[in-house]
C-alpha cells in the first residue's frame, strides 16, 4: 500500500457530535469532509444504524433528536449565519425554523417536543466603520474577533410557529441551556460578576422558560463550566480553588453542590475544539461522562457512590458520546483512523463499529507508547512514530499546546507531517510533559508559574533516551510545536543549542505583551504564569538562538496575537539567524484544525521542506 501523502489531507472524513435516536435504533452525526475546489470544510448530517450502512441526510451540523425521535433539528448556514432547521424522519425536505439576525446555536428540545431552546448571539451589528468601545477586557475572542457589544443569550423558539423570544439579556454571556423534566425551567452557566473580566468565575443559573430573572444555584466555591438537567437531577462540571486544575462532576440540589465521587484523579472533558470529550449523560441509573487518561479521552460510567468504570478500549480517544435506552453511541479515533462511530449495546463489553470513513489503501506508522524519566526522577509519557527498520537518523520533537492538552496515540488528520517524515527516515517524538492532562492533578499543575523551568527537562530527557538508544542522530535534532508548543519551541532553541532547526506555530514569545493583547491574556498572567514574565519569555533569551527557524502564524489569531511571531522574527533577523515568517490571512488560532484546507496543507508542506532543508539526511 502507498504511504501517506499530503494529498490525504483532502481525503479524510471525520465524524463528530453523535446523537443517538431515542430508543437507540440509529445514530445521527456530523461528518466533516474537505471541498478542495472551494477551499473549505463541508459538514453534513449522516445516519448510521447496526442494520444499515451510513447514509447522508442533509447538509449541516449539530444534529439533535426530538423527544419522540421523529424530527431531527440541526444547524445549516443561511447567508453566512447558522440557522436551525427541522428534518422530518418520515420523509420530506428540511424546513428552516429560525431566522435569527446573528444566527442560532445547537438545539435543545423541550421534553414535550413543542419548543427548542438555544444559546445564540444577541445584540446589534454595528457598521464596519463604527468605533469599537471596550469597558472590559473581554472585548474580543479568538475565532470571533472584536465582539462589538455582542453577547450570547438564551432563546426559546416555538416549533410549530417558529415564533422566537429572547429569554436572557444583559452584559454577560449565557452558556448552552438544558430543560427541566417538566419543561418549566432551563439551567445554564454564566458569569454575572461586575468584575468578571478581572477574576475567574462562572456559576449555574436557572431561569423560567416563560421568562424571568435568573436564579443562581451555586456559590463562589465552584467555577462552573457546564450544567445539565439529567434524569431529574442537575449535574454540573466545575473547578474548585481556581481556574487551573481538574474539572469535576457535581450534583446540585437544595442542600447545595455535592461532588460525584468517581474515584478518579482525572480531568472531566466536555468537549471543545482540540480538547475531545462529551457532555455528561444518563445511562440508566448511572452517569456517563468523559475524562482524560494518559493522553486519551475515555468514556466512564458511575453510579455516584463508587469508582467509575471505563467502557471503551485503552487505545482510542473519544470525541463525542450520546446515550439512550441503555445504549451508548460514541465517536473515537484510533491509531488508524481520525474517527469512527461506535455503538455499545446494553450488557456488552465491546462496541460495534458502524462506520468506515477512514480512507482506504494508506499504510500508516502507528505510534509506540514510551515512558521516559526526567532529571529530577519524574516519569513522563510519550509517543514515537518511526520506521523500525530505519537507520539512526534525524529526530523531530513535537510539543503540544495548552499547556494542559495532551498528545494521544491516535491518527491526527491535521499533522500528516509525522507520517511523511517517518516514511523518509525520521523519528517523530511527541512528549506529554508535566502540565499535560491525563496524569493526575498534581502533574497537571506542575508547570504553573514555571513554563520553561519545570517542563523543559521532560523533553530533553526523552530526546536523550532516543539518542542513547541509537534511534536519533544527536547532530540532526529539530523541534516544533504550536501555541504553548510554539512557546516551548522558541524556549528550547534559545536555552539549548541541541536543536539544529525549529518550526514554531501560533507562538508565544513575550509573555508581557501577550498578557495585554491576547483574549486570555489576563488569565494567563494571573493564573497560569504568575511571577517574572520577562524571565520566562523566550524573547528575553533570543540572543542565544542559532537554529534556523520557521514561524507559521494566523493573521487573525486573538489567542496568541501575530505580534508574538513578529517579535521573534525581528529578533532573529536582526541577529542574522536564518528565519522565515509565514502569515495566514484570515486565520485564527485554531486554523490548524478548522481553518482553510489550503492553509492546513501549506502548514504541513512548509514544515517538511524547512526541516529537510536545514537538517537533511532523510531518505526519499
């Protein structure tokens, strides 16, 4: 079979957001493919069932079943705005339900199926030349840009008439809603504090479905990230003690919040771009939830009074789950696929794969799980991609973002450079250093206030081991990473001369300027990197860099603004270090995941070319 090539970026079809039909007979899901001619991703709603092959239903995404399973609500773009549509499952074409001026959000059906609630943008759209006025730090968001006074609020729309009303209002953002079993109230998360932009916060609220003032359900000891009404019980995900740490499960009642005792020292994952997971759900009397373990996101079930049980294989990472009638549908990536849909029947221990979207006829190098020991005795996990028959050759150290993300031993459809380099004689090493998720909360917080100081030894120890084993040539080492990984790429190239080439994406180089220009700058300075920002900034040490460096950055990145790359580019160019800056027009921080396909292709292509230009020694 042929080895993976960059054109395979256009062949991947990745499922997400599975929704199990009430009764459990079928799974609706969003399938993302690439329209190469239009240079954009295409999303469609598909349906899979145990007794039938997957089939396309409609263009759109975010499928949500009506309580009786007869209608599927989903989002589809209309004039560039997402609007809710309804698809009758007994035949007929989808019909639009909303015509919201700024667009709608994913549907949340009322228990009687007569209404749909959603969280969507509210406010007015100012003219393109109107001044942008800010009174708080939260005036922009990566992916959305300048908010210009827009907020996110709850809306309720009548399914029969399409009549819609805004349920909440004010200078705050409301999270996604969930209905009470009797359909009279909704719960949601929000931060209504006056100084919410200057300290971390977030609480669970309830509001009457007929309208009224929100009522707070949680106290200041919980920082709520999500809330759901599940089987007559309100379940929340929240942090305690501050915004850097593990998210845990809580039930909310008249007596306050009570933590669900899962017996796990693991972070609950509800799912967001780059951070796979799923919202909690009821599985019979048990609670179904996702948590990260060893880099992978897994599904667990718990009765709330004993240890949680893992219900998926160790070697997959879950990115969406749904439950009904004792069945569980989920999407999981593996070493050979970026995602497939699975169905787990009641009483079974092995799930049935319902889809086969991974492109056929590609020979892949599966990652090998490794454990390394840092200089201070801390064990860290990593993954290695290489041709075991290859002679010692160049090595690429690949650093993840976050820093509280984690690499998983699964096929990453956005980073095909790993497979291509491995086929050309390279070894690719991905390490989960301290600060990574999936190894306990002490490990998770071990690099807080110590970026570059506590974590650098973890990477170097792993590199040392592969050099000592004769796998990697010590004279042909390179480093790459994105976001925090871009920070660490610059830091390592400035504080050690071991790396002969560097490719830094979405970089952080100056923590001081970052704290005032990033959409999360204040939180970064206050909670993640308290202390001497200059000392921990790679820019302070730029005079020591000798490695030829390629910088890849989105023009519209509000998380790690492009000025971070500009500063590093100028510092290296002034010192005549070989450096190249590539800026991707219109691209936000997550363009590697959801940006233009041509940009994702270019990112991989430029990285491979840069590494081979400055390291050499790979085989064709």
